C-alpha cells in the first residue's frame, strides 16, 4: 500500500512545488498587511482543494466523455509534466502555472482576488496537478498497483490534503524559508525536483506508448 502511495504523493508534491511558490507568493502579497495574509492562504487552500478533489472523482469520467484513451492522456500528461520539469530545471518562469501578464495583472493587488487567482488557480491547482490526478485516477495505475479505484481515489485525496497542508505551512513561514534557503537554495531545490519530475514524465510517456500497443 505504501509503495503505491509514495509515487502519488511525491508526484503531487513536485508539481505543486511548495518551496518554489515562496518567491511568487512573497511578490504577490508584498503590499498586503500581514494580518490578511493568513486569510489569503486559508482561502486559497480551500479553493484549490475543492478543485483538485473534483478532478479526483470526475477527471476519469471527463476522459471517458471525450473518448480519450488513457494511453493517449498518459503521453499528453507526460509531455505536460516534462514542460514543467524543463522550466524548473533551467530556472525559467513557470509560464505553465502563471504567465508574466497574469503575474503583473493590476487586479491581483486585491487581497480577495489573490486567494482565487492566481494563488489557488493556477499556482496550486494548476495544469500539472490536474494532469497528475487524471493520470493516476485513469484506471491503469490501479491495475498495475493491484488496487481498487476507491483505494486510488483515497490515496489521491490524502496526497492532495497533505501536500496542500505542507504548502500552507511553507507559505505561512515564507519569509523564514526564504531567509534560510535564500534564493540560491530555493533554486537548487527546484532543480532537484525538476530532475525527478523529468524522469517521471518520461516514464508516463513510455507507459502511454505501451498502453496504446506501440511497444510491448
């Protein structure tokens, strides 16, 4: 059970990237009073949890509705995750999470709107996290791990909850984290997680090719 849970948890942790969010979060909330930041973090975590929870239970049904084979989504998801890994490895702005235009949007100065956009969506519940959830809930991972769909769903819910809880703690201590790790430390952490994610994304692509019958 633990051997099946750990890949799910680490994938979610890497794509959400709590440490990498610290500089972005500080930049977004630099002009907001400290007493309002806790409310922003709380609301962002609740909203992102509900969005991700919806994909845990309905993501695979969306694929079925659109007649997308799991193998095809494995390949597409692997490519998407590789793009995120590439950005992390080479220290580029995470355009797959939030574009430069969105980051500088004057509307983001409003404390209430920051919790929803861009903090909850797409920085926490972004394309990478949604893709990872659909990949694991698509059905094939259940068979490979010898688990039922309900067990996989439970693992995804627990993983999402734990990752968001860790993210909340990191963001609340963002000033301390940045002071300890400094920008160099955050950059090193991002590159390590990007390297791991790159390997996992290539594995997803390979698994997708196998599922579609091109390789055996």
